[in-house]
């Protein structure tokens, strides 16, 4: 994990997308947005899908538009965004499942390999490594999870 670059679904990329959409009045053509962001189509679609999965944008036809949740998210300061993301993550099955596993574990932490094994069983159609990276990146930003690379463990972030 250490030293890996932020995936296209990283929060900073989603925030960048939202900011550009806001500058464009809240909507844009997907093709033009990709040009504005200097992204190839695959990169752009990953960011758009991530933002859409969080309810921050909608993609009617070939357009993209901020949702009211997306507009409120981009107006918040960093701490407000973290809190809003945390609240949203707690509605997604991937995050609620992992949180329940960690809460049930002694010490509220589990080894990366154990979580990946459980992810494979619980979400067989998902990419396990990609899902784990998403858990770590989004979970850390939202101060829901922490990750110790020296121990290879994901744990509940209690802010202590």
C-alpha cells in the first residue's frame, strides 16, 4: 500500500471534478469535461462513477450534473467534507460490512489479507484489491478507518 499513487477514484480527484462542474454552472458535457480535466476516457469514467456512487453527481445521457448533495459537499470546508463523506459511506454496503467486521474483531482491527478474503466472499463480483484500496483511501479521508502499513492492518479510526 505504501507508496501507491492515489487511484482515479481518490477523493481529491472527485473534489476536482465537482469544482469544475460548479464553475460550469453545475452541468457539463462528459466529453468536454474530460478535455477540461486532461483525462482519457477511462480515467474520467472512473472518477465520474465514483462520484455518482456517492450521490454527488448524476449522468443523464451524455451530460453530468451536480446533485444537491454534490453542491452542498463542494461548499463545505475540509472537515465538513470529511463528515459528509463519512455519513455517506455509512450507507454503502461495502463500508458497513467492513465496519461491522472490525467492530466484532478483538482490538477493532483486522489484517489486510483477512479483509480481502472476506471481501471476496461477500462481494464476489467486485475487484478485491480495488475494493480494499477504496476502503483505505475513502475510509481514511472520512476518518472512518485507519491503515497501518507496518502491520498490514485496517482498523476503526476512533480519533484518539
